[in-house]
């Protein structure tokens, strides 16, 4: 069994989860606190990966990141960055695909905080950033845990998006889900079983550990 796809999958899930946290946190804060007219529009866009077929997202990412497109050609010429069929492209596509799994638990946790706590912090002269860092984040630890775990596990299970934008390049974009597909296509069910069993064990172990720690909280926060 070639463990390279498993290692690449874990690397993709880790990088995606870390980067996505810093993108999703301010977005979740805005969704939890904003009263803007654009709130339903932004919420709909954030939740689109939950209902949209992954191949649709992957197809449009492929068009956008292609060297023949405006964005892809500009990135290639100015920065020498090729996103189509590359690991960085997988990361960006995975961040968008897993966005609701990070945003929704964080938003639910922030919305569940009593307004009196925030008001007390503001009355003490704390800025919004200080309030978020010292008051809100420490009080939504279960939501943080849920967001990180769900995003990590969801990225591990990606297939349609990574297939469309990444293809099947060994050591670069051939993640475990693609390896399973290859083994099934070649009628090597034993190899597909090994990859599937490893992914099943990883995801089940992560979720079992987390649910054992905070079962009721996580049930409320799962989107």
C-alpha cells in the first residue's frame, strides 16, 4: 500500500483547516453580530457548498484557475503561481468547500453568548478585537473544537472538488479519495479497501474522541 495519498490527504486537511480558521473567524463574527441588509445574501453564499454538487464548484475553480483564463493567466504571469492541478489550488478549493463547516459552528457559538458579557467588556473600555480575543473566544471553546474537527474531517472526505481542480498527480494532488477511485477503476478492490479502511479509522477516531468530550454541545453545533 502506498501511504503517499494518505499523507497528502492529512497535509491538505491540516493546511486547509488552519488557513480556513483565520478566514472564517471574522466572517462568523460578522454574521453573528451584523444587522446589514446583505446578511441573507452572505449567509446563502457561505452555505452554498452544503447543497451544491462538489463537481460544480470544482468545475468553476478549474475555469478560474486555468492559465487560459483571466485570473489564472494573471497569477501565472505576475506571481508564477499555477493553481490548476496543483496543491495550492487544492487548498483554495478545499477552503471554499469546507467554509460552512468552519463558519456555522463559530457563528452558533458567538450567537449563544449573552449580550451582557459583551456589553460589560465594552463598558470597561475593551475594543472589539480585545473582546473577541479575551472574552468571546475563550467562552466558545466547544464551538472552536467543533469547527476545527468538522472542517478537518470534511476535507479528508473530499472527492469531486479535488478531482476536478487537482486531477490525479502522484505526490501533488493524488489524495486518498482519488486513490480509492483509481483502485476501484482498476478492479483492485483490496487496495481500495485498505485506503477506505484507513480513512474510516481516522475520521471515526477523531469524531469519537470529540463527541466523548463534549457530546451535547457538538450535537447543537453540527450544521
